[in-house]
C-alpha cells in the first residue's frame, strides 16, 4: 500500500513559474509539478496530496478558504505517513517585502499602491507581524500534529534569498535588504521554535542555502525585479527556482530516509 504524503504551504513550496504546472491544480495556486513535494513523492514512492497554494498564510492552512479552496489542513485524514509545511512568510510580508523593495522608489508615491508598499517596508509593521506569527506557527504545528498523529511532520523553512550583509543586493537597497534579512532570520527562529514546541521536525532549508542566495553563482532562488512581475515561463521573483526545489527535496529525502 502506497504511503500518503500531504504537502501544506505557500508559494515557497508551490513553486510558481517552475514548469510544468501541476495538472488539476487551481490556476491561482500557481503550483508546479516540479516543486519539492512532487520531487519528494517521486523519490520516496509516496502518494502525494499537494495543497500548497501561492499567497497562503497560516490562516489559509488552518481555517480560511483561499479563493474558494478549503483550509489546507482539511486534506489530512489521519492516515498520513509524512506531512511537510512551509508557511509564515506571507503572514509577515517577507516575500512581498522583497518584491516591494525591488520596485523603483517612485512607485512608493503612487496613491493606494504606494501606501501598501510603504507599509511592507516599515520595520515597525514587520515587527508586529513577526510577533503575531509566532502563535500562528505554533497553532499550525499543533493542529497538524493532532490531525496526523502517525505522521512525521516536517516544517521546511524558507530558502535564503538575500546575500549576506555588505554584499550588493541591487535593485534592493541596503536599508531594505537589512530589513529583509532581519525578517528572514526571525521567521527562521520562530519556525524552529514552533517545530520544537509541537513535536514536529525541522528541515533547515534556510541554513543549507546561505551560499545559494539569489545573487550567488549557483542560486536556488531568483532576484526581485524592477517590475515586480514574473516573466512568462520563469520562476517568480524572490522565489525558488528549479535547482532550489531539487535541493529542498534532497534535504527532506535525506532527513526522512
């Protein structure tokens, strides 16, 4: 009997723009058939239920319908052998922050849109969001642990996007890059704590990808762009590329194996 594997999470697990698109996935999920859940399922011979969805927050995992789709935890039926979770970045505006930071500064003065961009790049607003996501990540871990009691539950944290401090991150300014690093580091710590507190495991994709940031010679993620929009047939800006998905899949297979 094939073992059941359920993948939960946001675009950092869904893999928007990485070809080919997953068949039967909602278009707005932007879910790739070459994302890490699919690669893990293939390598381990698991029966995959992939409900990852671009733009998902912890609320979309736990309680909310996202574009008509049920909360992601509804995919769990208690028979799972493996569950992976990549979530929290949209709660704290991490990838949206990087996207906003890549846009020309003049855009921040545009009515309505400019206000949203300034809010994303406001350190105080990001700090408030980080405080709130700590409890949300804990709730995700506990809920999944309760609904899939026999499964190995793995939080998979976010790949590193930005280069180390002191290195050029154009078109992201030094100030915005510093904020992005702080948000990423705090989210990494909070994910580790949520995993430990709820009896889940952690796959440290962030740590494994330090030297594979988007500006490196062997990137696992893509750079933010001046236009903030993905090119047709290409991975979304500030998101994993195909190499990054293969790397994360390898980390999971190594840990599970």
